C-alpha cells in the first residue's frame, strides 16, 4: 500500500481503497469497500489519468506511488478477472455484465496507460482485448478465392440459424460492413451485397479476406518486435492493398526492430516496422516474432 494512501474512514468522503488481495482501487462508486467490491475498470483508469496529470503538474512522489499501485491492479485484474477470452470484457470486477461500448473504451484506455507508463504490458493487454472482440464496424471489400464458401446467420448466442453455400469458379469480391466475433465461432465478415448479402462468412487468410488494415493500434512510444532466428517476409501495400513490394530476410541469430502499429492487414495480424531492413513494411505475425 502506498505510504500516502488513507483508507476509508466512517463519516468521511473517500474514493480509493485496497481490496482483500492487497490491490489499490480508485473507485467510481465509493460504497462500503469489500461489500460490493464494484471496482469499475473504466472509472479506475479515468481516475488514473487524473493522478498522472497531478504528477505532471506537481512532481509529487506520492502521485507516483498511487499511480504505480493503481496500475499494478490493472496488470493483475485485467487478464484474470476482467477479460473474457474471445468475448467482450467485463464492466467491473464486481459486475459480470459485458458491454461492447465499454470494451472498446477499455482498449483505448489501456493504450493510453501504455503511453503514460511506457510499460509494454499495457499495450499487450489492449491488444489482447482487441483480439478477443475486435471493433465490429468496417467498410471494405472482401476477396473470395475460387471454391465453395458458406454464409451463415446466427443467434445472439452464436447458434447457426441459417446457412447458404456459394461456389465460385474464380476469385470474386463483395462489400462488407462488419467484422465481428461470433461467440464461440471466430471472426466473421457481414456481407453487404451480392449472393451472400446479409450473411456472415468466416475470415480465413487465403480464402476470404477483408482488404486493408483494420482494428489498427498505434503505439506511442514505439514498441520492440523480437525476432527469433529464422526467415520472415515483409510487405508494402499499394493504394488498393495489393502487394507493391516484398522483402524476405533470414536472421541467423536473435534480432529486434521497432514497430509503431499493429492491424489485421488483408486478414492477417501484422506489425508495421519503422526502422531497419523492414522499414515501412508490414510483417505478418508468425511463430518466432514476439512483441516486447
């Protein structure tokens, strides 16, 4: 517990407390601590912004201690109690409800905490929540390879309500207006026109991909990508998101490069490299590449 922390006292206003596990919370709903244990994620982080701004204005070391304690709570609780793997994050430790709007806010807040703290774990948590439930609103072109594709409609729980096959003799395109995780099934595109209009088709690199860079995260400061020994391709894309340049290098020993963004580029998670042999290129996330 930070030395400057004062626990709630009867009859006095309060807004912070330490839970039974020893983690500091900046409480949005300051009721009796330990009884409801609300611990609202977005409220906690917004309060953390205020602590950071106070430190910038005053350089008060007590603010550093509070920031560190509250940020440590995020590191512990986001992956263990607030994240719902492959779904929307929970609103609070004491509330099982999940809201899409708050999930998107949690992601942006964690990126901001990374910017304030320069601690990569918070960018990693933002990426993890994005992977669990990516931002659904997109506008773009889905490329279908030749072959058979199945369109689906789903219930709110992910059960299949209807399906429709489509066989193509060659590559074809259609427009999409959503890229969404269907609960228990994976990421799907909602097709807006053509034979599968109104249906969802599964994202599958090489078979069905949304052109462009979607679910973009930018990082300030830049992060570091670690390379294990191996061979890795990188790509630069033209205006229509076709490959304009490719480079492949083999690393005989471990190496590293800075990156300032990640996104799903043409259906694959990629890192945007800013310096070195791959400067200006997107590297697909493959085994052997690990963000620090």
